[in-house]
C-alpha cells in the first residue's frame, strides 16, 4: 500500500498547487453530535478511539464538511486530481495528525498567495477532527474492483426488497460485512468506510433501509469508476 510521507506532502503543497484559493467562504458544519474536545488544540485525532457511535457520527459529519469545504482542491471523496495532496494517504497516526491539524488551523501561504485558507477559527476543532476521521477511513484505490460485480447484484437485490420483494437481509448484511472487512484504507486505519461498509450498516438493526443501502452502492460504485 502506498502512503505519502509528510515531507513529501509538504513538498507537494509548496510546489504543485498552481492556483490560489482566494477568499473562500467556509461552509458551516453542525458538530453537535460529537463530544467536546476542549479549547486547546489536540495533536491526535480524538475520535479515532471513540465509541462506534461517535466514530460513525464523525465520519458522516466529516464527509459533508470535507466535500463542502475541501473537495474543491483536494478532490471529491478525498481523491486528489493532482493539484493538492491526496489526504487519503496521510498516515492515521499522531505524526500524520500533527501535520494535518497544523495545516487546518493556520492554512498555507506561498509568496503572499493563499494556497490553503486557515479553517481553525472558522470551523473549529471538532470539525477538523471529523474531517480527519472521514479522510483516514477512505478506501485505497481499487480495493472494491474485484467485488464490484457482486456489489452491483446486491444493489439490485436491495432495490427489489425496497419494492417489497422477499430476500434474506441477514445474509446480505453478512456478505457486505465480509466484503467490507477486506477493504484496506489508504492511511493504514484499520476500518475503511467503504460503500460495502455503509450498505451493511444501513440494512442492519430492526429497521433496515434497503432503498438507502441500494442508493449508497449505486452512488459509491459510480464514483469509484
């Protein structure tokens, strides 16, 4: 698995971004669902070792916040087009966190030109770590290629079940979880927030949402290709 060393990330920031952000209006993020992390900025992601519920909330909030505030330069879903670092490969360790949170807080300026705005005071620490949690759980490139044909079949089964057809939700959930467990992240984080992971979660519990799970697979697999 390829990961970008922090020194290389810094080099990419300083040499590869050929445009200025200019005056960017950050989009607010609702982080009320996340526990407070204090006033002093941390140097390690506090949500990485939190409960499953908090961790999933951080991913959901970070997903929305990233794609509204960061994707313009860093790429939709964290997949960089080459103008800025691909943050999926920033290691899910304290040293990766330190580099990330420093850039988030103070931004980056080169020759008087803002290459990255300072988001710290504007969005706050909870938003910063939610985005970090989302990014470090991004699957590595190509991780679902082999499973895609079966995931498309499962998508069709879930669509039919949403329309009232019979089906074995428990078996489909187990199969999706098996696929999800085999997906590696770009950052080295132990669990990838893949479309298989999300679909399995959406059909779990006493009120499975087959339609939402099918939609998650449709959108996620389309974006991956």
